[in-house]
C-alpha cells in the first residue's frame, strides 16, 4: 500500500496502476452527485440526450455539501453511502467516468463494471466532513441547482485524501480486510 498523488482528470494508465489499499491525494476537478442527480443523469442517458457535465476521465464524489460559513469555500462535505448509486453507476462508467468516491461496499454489478470500463471506487473517511472541506479550493453548482445541496457541484480540490476500495482488477479492500481478520482470529 502506497500513497500516490494524482491529478484529475484520470487516464486509464492512472487507474491501472492503482491497487486496493493505495492511499491517494487527489488534486483537480471532482464533481459531486447524490441520488437525485444520478437519477436525472440516468434519465438523460436513457433518452439519448447530452449530460450537463463531461464524464470522460472524471470523478464523482457521492456528497452534498452543507452551507459554507462566512469566509469558507464550502461547508462540511462528507461521503454518503455509495450503494444507493449502484443502479446508475455502470451506465456512468460506460460514459468514461474513471472513479467514484463514497463510503460502504459496492454491488457485484458495479465491481464488474469497474473492471470492464477500467475505473476505481475510492473511499473517503466518513465523519471527517469538515476536514475534507479544507481541501476544497473552489466550489460551484454546475447542474440541477433546484436540488439544493444535492445539485452537481464542480469542486477544485488539492490533496483530497481517499483510499482505493475496489480496483480495476476486481479486488475489494473490504473482502481482503475480512479475510485478514478471519485468519488472525483463527491463529489465536
């Protein structure tokens, strides 16, 4: 497990060098989108319409920021449970999305799509929303302002900390962790 600094947008080569457990510091543009925004994006794709953001090489962070305090770029912005986006994720990966950030395990369909489209699932630390907000240098709503904090934001981040949970080779950090714990428990 290593710590890697990466600039967004990501390339396939960037993704293929990542392994589960790698700690990343992301810099560049990251988009936010939660359930309601994902539903709207999926509807556009199903209707053959253009998306309001370009997904090729990009990252979607499953988050909705709290209001910013005076003098701050953004309020606390912690990850939400990723499983709620599982139904939409494969179609977004097909559009060139290279990574998504959230918390919790992903479905087998998403894990298979990550392999097929050469993408990764990254975990952000839940409960650290105020600390994660400190890495955000700029924030602007770029789609669906009517959704309030669930609108799609374009964030410019510097050294946003995440860990690779699912890599493009089918590996799952949660499964590996359970196996390691199981082996250690058996040895006692």
